[in-house]
C-alpha cells in the first residue's frame, strides 16, 4: 500500500538535499515531484492543485529551524498538509446515549460491504459493545447465508426474515429486536446497488427514513482511486451519509481514495479494511497514514495490534524465561503464531520507522523463511523443543527433523539451532531491550531469517548476529528524527 507514492515523494526530498535554506526557486523541482506522485496515486486533480498551493505557500513562509535541514522542513510541511487533506483527526463511530446505536451500511455491488459489516461488529465487540447484524440484502444469492455464517464466526447474533420479506420491514423489526434484547449497536447490511438504479437508491432512502440511523456508512473499494471520492459525494447528495469505510487497503491501491474522499465528499473516512480476515478493520487516523506514506512507520497502530494479541501475564513469564536463558523452541513457536495473528510479517515491519525501505522481494523471502522455520519446529518432539541442546549434540535427531520438514539433510536444522542459541544468548545479554516477548525484534538474530541468522537489513548487527562497531554520527535534531 502506497509504496509507489512513498518512492516518488522520496525523490522529491532529494531535490532539496544539500540546500542551505528553502526558497521559491529550490522548491519548484520538489513540488513537481510531489505533483507527479499524487497524479500517479490517482488523487483528485482539484485536491492536488489545492494541496500543492498550500504546501508552496507554507514552505516559502517557513523559517528553517536551527539544526533542521531544508528537506526535513519540507517533509514536515508535506506531512502536516497530508494529515489536513485526510481529515486531521480520527472521526469515531457514533454512540447513542439511548441504545441501540443504529448503523446503516451502504455501498455498490462488490465492495465487500457484508464482510465490512461483520468486521465492524467484531470491532465493537473488542470495545465491549454488544452488536447485532441485520440482513436486508434479499436480492443477492446467499447474501443472508453469508452474513449468518460471519455472525457465527464472530459470535454476533444475526436477525433475518429470509429472502421473501421486505427489506424495510426486516430493518424495522431488527431494530425492535435489538431494543428488546438490550443490544448496544445494530448494524444493518443493505443490498449492493448501482448509482443509476433509482429503485434501489429509493429503497435505501426508505430504510433510512424508517430506522433513523445514527450512522450511515458508505463502503467504498479503495482500488477505485479518486472515483471513490466522487462516489461518496454522490451517495451523500442522494442519501445523506455520515462517513465512509475504505476496503481493500491492503491491495495494490495507489492511495488516491484515502487522499481524496474527505476533501471532495466532505465526509470523513471512519475505518479502513486491511485484509480479508474478519478482524482486519482499523479506525482511520489521518496522521498515522500520513506517517506511513512518508516512510515514518506507524508505531501506534503496531502497539495497538500487539495489545489485542498479547496476554501481559504471559509476556512477563516470557521475559523471565528470556533473562534466565530458558526460552525454548515452544516459546519461539508461540511468538511466531502471535505475530501471524497480528498480520503479515511484511505488514508489521512496514509499521516500524525505516522498514518501508525493505523491498517486497526481501519481505517475501522472510515470510518463506518463517514458514520453513515453523515446519522444522513442528517436526521436533516436545522434549527437543524444550531442550535445544539435545539437537546440538545429535546429528541423527537433526536429520530426522530436516526430513520431516522436507529437507534431504540436516544442514537447515543445524543452522536453525545455531541461530536460536545465538539469539537466546544475545537476548539474555540485552536484558529488557526491544519489544517484550517478541524474539528478533530486539535487534538480534532471528532463527532462519536470511544471511547467517540475522534479520535482513536489521540495523546494528552483522549477518552472524554479532554487533557492529558503532560509527560516529553527528547528532540530528528536529522532525527528521521522527
């Protein structure tokens, strides 16, 4: 997501490197690069014009702070303006003082609206808000069955009256049922429609008039680029919406939708879908997305993902194991699976500052290595996982494990065991450094991860896991440190 835009913007900063100050003359080339980057990202043309004008005005009037390079100052200006264009702050979901809060989901056919409704219900469950799904899509084959299946998966009740009932009546009775059962939030999934289908748009308007929702969320496919903003504006003019959910943000989207919706439609993006799994929904934070676009990572979202998955009692026990060098392959496998639950390995790395510089090829290789490592650990006995020293002294055990994982000899297992022992020793030495309970993230070697055990490209360590000699660097100040 946004890789091409990030690379284009990086070339814009280079235009200002080596300059001693920001001036009208030296920012013109940088502005041209920013304009090209936004055009290629399929951002709305009027949004681009306004954006460039604002950046140029602020850049020329900016005083360069002592110790901050002009390119760093320019990045700060672009960052601020990106956040403004996307809405500046998160627009939270409404929460009515009198239950239930009613959320009406709308959207075109094929945007992932039904799945988005289930994702939203699960998100509310995580916030300790009870939810009920209401199935009013009586037109698409198996639409009701899909919602019922998703409801069972996330343990959220689904109200439906079959495919022969009137959608308006289904919505009305669904809200009444939610009131009777004391449900906090009711989410009404409507049929996908076309903008030109007047009958379907009229039906949506009748549902809205009947249930009087607190939120009308338009589900938009982010792959449609700037057209997503025009679609949001059209639906707002015809139906009246309160916000949008952008789906498929994990795909090959160029970013135009996220950068255009708020400015063109006037309605905020409230959530983004970041994958096919039912838990892949995140509240939309304009400042965080601006950071990711500019290659600064998104540490806050990473921390929130970790908080959802980590049992901090287990984390404390894991830390004690690490400090006493009792961390074993069973613990390592548990941490690998925890990382999987948080999302793809590449997606997690890109949330860390500087990590977007890693190529897709390197990330794919890392994913493959992790799968191979998991296969080898799964081929071990419980005793071998608890006591890695057994493997270090037994070639026959290593050979058996290697064959069980699909290798002809024991070389990969030998390497895994050696890397694991180095990692365990290093983690013990580092004490409380790095992310608790997440081996390899402390900067040390990750077993099976490229080279001779070190995480590829991980700053500060040689390929064999040994620490590099520090280079003398001048202290930097200002925005460039973010």
